[in-house]
C-alpha cells in the first residue's frame, strides 16, 4: 500500500508541476506576443487540470499521513 501511495503521489505531483509550468509558459508567451486568444485558451484548457492535479496530490498526501502514521511534528 505504501509503495502504491508513493508512486501515486509522485505521479500526481509531477503532473501538477508540468501542467502548471505549461500554463505559466503559455501565459508568458501570450503576454510577450500580445496574443489574447492564447491566454484565454490556456485559462480555459489548463487552469482546471492544474487545480485538479494539485487537489489530487493533496488528497494522496493526506492518505499517506494515515498509511505512514505520521505524527504532528514529522
């Protein structure tokens, strides 16, 4: 169970970071090129997946705290 949670946590974390990086890069490119349509596309298509992956990462971390029996000071 612990190995599965570790793998799931790493997958969710990497996916969230990659999606967030893609979102930031596209938004920066939209600002530099003054392309409003690209900015709107990034907001419409990447903002929700970034938030979902961040939330899934948090849920898996919460489950890991029970599986690994972490204490408050750990």
